[in-house]
C-alpha cells in the first residue's frame, strides 16, 4: 500500500533541489523496522543511469528512494510522491541520513500518484526515464490509527487522506450505508473472499442493531461468519477489499500508470510492486495492453518474486511481485 493513493488533492512541493537545503533534524528512529521489498531487483531491472529523471510514486518508508537517489548524480532528478505527509517526512529522514557525494535535484511532493502529470508540469518535467510504483502494504499504515488493522480498536476510516472532511469516503460510511449486494460484490471482487455474501449479510444485520464504528467491531463481525484458515485472520480479505474501495486504489493505479507511461521517454522503464494477486492481475493487463499496442516490451513476462533469504529476513515480502516494462 502505499498507495501508496488517497483522495487528497494536495500537490505542494515539500522539498526541492538541492536536498542539502533541508534543515529539519530528522530522527533515525523513523526508519526503524522499514525494509524496502525487492530492492535489489528494482534497482537491477530499472537500470538507473546517473542523469536519469526518476519518479518514486509511492514513497512509503523512503527505502527505495534512498537507494535510487544514490544511483543518481548532480545531473539527475528525483521526484517522490505520497499522499501521506508522514511518508514525506520519513523519506526526508532517509535521504538526509545518507546523502550521496553528488546529490541530484530532489522534489518531494504530497500528492496521489493519479495526479502525476499535474505534479510534474510545474516542475518543468515533460519526460521521465524511470518510475517505481510500490503498491504493497506498509507497516506504517497499520500503525496509523485509521482502522486499517483488524487487530486494533480504531475509528473505521481506512482512508489514506490526511484530512477527513464531510465528503471523504471512509470504511465506516461504506459498511453502514452501502447495499448488501454492493458490499458482497466489493468483498468478493477485490478481496477474493469466498464467503463474501455471508460477510455482507452479517454486516447489514449488525448495522441494523447499531452503527459499526470501529475496526474491532468489523473484525468481530467477519470472524463470526468466516472460518480461520492457518495463520490468516478471517477478516484479512474483507479489510483488503474495503481499503481498496475507500481509496479507489485500482482506479488510481490505472490513472497513475497510464500517466507515467505517457511521460516515459523511449527506452524508459516502469517498475511496479504488488502484494496481492488481484492487484498483480490488473498491472499485468495494463502492461499487456501497452505491449499489444506496439509501444512496450515487458521485461518480466512472469513476475519477479523475493528470494528465500529476503522472505526469511522480511516475512512481509513473501507475497510481493515485481513487473517491469520498457518503452520501445
């Protein structure tokens, strides 16, 4: 996730070139426990050149950004986006803690990546060479207190937006107002939950007694009708589906990828990391469409997956898949 992917419309530049002008004194504690997924594979397949213009569309913990910036020199440009202001602070910390000998131009922008063209235009950037979309889930989001975790008792928000307004769509609105059939469709389609109809029915019955306000309430409802399989919590797929719906993650993904593709120079590359099969299928279809149009060459016909060593060191990486495409 890092989706990555909120309804926020902000695109104000948070920091710009040169990075050394950043005066905030960052805390190294911000990066504790953060391990970027498939880092070696991303750097290898993107094949970043020192003078490239590179976009990291989902900053997250800043781990990928830190290594990308190291691959650039003063002739290069790095643009990092995230809808979450905390992600920009983490990235600023990561870059400040390990500056390279010749820093590229750096722009950190709070914005949803679906607005990529609107972000790059005022920066005077018409073409990009490489871009990374890490759509995987972030541990930082689980700790955000926004109802993403089924193990906590938090307000049922599930939105990446920093500011909640009366028009902001939240999971509380979805589970308390959407029709039972719509809930079932979302939970089955985006969560691949085989018991979607039973879950939707249980949600509707529960909300008739009292509004569903917290993540714990929702998790308990799902756990009452879905049998636990192995270590996977019964509410995992339902929470995934609601998060995708609340943040329009698939819509944002397609808009963001197509925006990046329109701006990618000949020979440029786009790398995408996903953490669940539904998202991976969507990315595969987008890339196949570019290839069918004669515009692209898929460098990964089958997705690149983590090594056993990486999974052992970072269990969160076990479901990660990387796909890379090149403009021809």
